[in-house]
C-alpha cells in the first residue's frame, strides 16, 4: 500500500491475459516437435542441371512441386535421367557437418499430373489468373521412398518415412496468420544452382489475390524455395510456395512472396481424376 499499488482483487486477476483471436492456438510442444520432424523427412531438394527447387513427398513415390520447377524437363531442355530428389539434406546446428541425405531419381513414367503458371505470375501486382493456372506438378520417383526407412536403414523395426497426406479440404489461411516455409533455398554465395541444406523461415499472410487463387506472404525465400510447403501455426500444410514479386532489378527485395492454396490444387486433382491422391 505504501507504494501506491493497492491490493489486486481476485476478480481482476483474469484481466491480465486474453485470447485475442481464435486463430491463435496453443500447441503441445512435443506434438509440434514430432510434426516438424516428420515434415523434415518429407521435404526434398530437387536437383537438375542449371536449375533447382524444393518439393514435398505426398505419396510413397510422389513429390509435389511447382510446374515451373520441372518445366525444363517437360520441354526437353533437361533429361529426366539427370534429375533427382534429395531427402534428408540437412546441416548440424553449428553448420560444421552436412548430411548429404538420400538421392532418388525420377521414374521412367515420371510426369503424373501438372498445371501451368499464369502470365499474371510474371507481372508485379498481377491479377486475372485462370482457375486452373496453379503452377504445380506431381512427379513420380523411381522407388517408393515413403515406404522405406529414413536413411535407407535396414533395421527391421526402423520407422518408415511416410509422406504428407494431401487433404480434400486443407486448412485455409487468413490475413495475418503465422506461416512457416520449410525449404531448400539456393546458396547465393555459390555459382550455379547450389541449394542450401534444409531451412525453416517464418512470416505472416499479407493478402490474397485472384479471388483466392494466390496467397501473398512475407516469409523469407530465395530461388530454390519454389515448391516448398507453406505451413500454418500448427504445422499443417496449407499452400505451396511458388514465387516472389516479379521485378528485373537485381537489388529489388520485393513487396511479397506468393503461394497457391492447397485447396485449389485439391480441387484440380479431384476434377481431373486424381482423387486417390487426396485424404478426407
């Protein structure tokens, strides 16, 4: 009382804390850590001559990435035989050791389904996307790495890698939501398309464009990050990162990065006879 603070009444103590928005949730830290570990085993670096990208395993032998990441394979500039998806490419905490991971080539019949990007994706502040201009591809690997143990361990009881199950109705994002991008950005200190070991970056949803066909966020990415999963605060996959704001100035940092909602990709897959890729 001598300090002028008075006595805090019991009925006032609850006023110290508030749930400001229902979109902000609590997470069991053990569940969060386990989930992140699973996602790390599903995200891969896609390596090919002259270019590179990221992807995420969505079936025993299927990887989801961007159409523009594999465009040079489709148009014949790069042979499928010179492409691989590298899993478990990570560095130790101090960066002293890099785990080269598991490199898996493409299957002979590697192109399962794809949809192109739009001209609107190449214009700063673009708009007017076609409903099926979703810049995604599902590619098939030469072996079912999702059914094999991480690191190709031969132990009988070693856990299988598993994969991300695409949902028919994935979680939707809203403005100001926290998002994470698990990715293999390019190492810009090195010449060529050299990717960094797996990186995690966080940001916020900024806006939506094209009547919801694109979601814009401010998470840090670089070339090579294309095809990375965009995760919500609970580490649920909600979108597929694919681009930054287009600009030819080499020193331009951009106003936004951009992703395609997984709900739109699920809609396309369902309509095109690929509903088997989707979980309820």
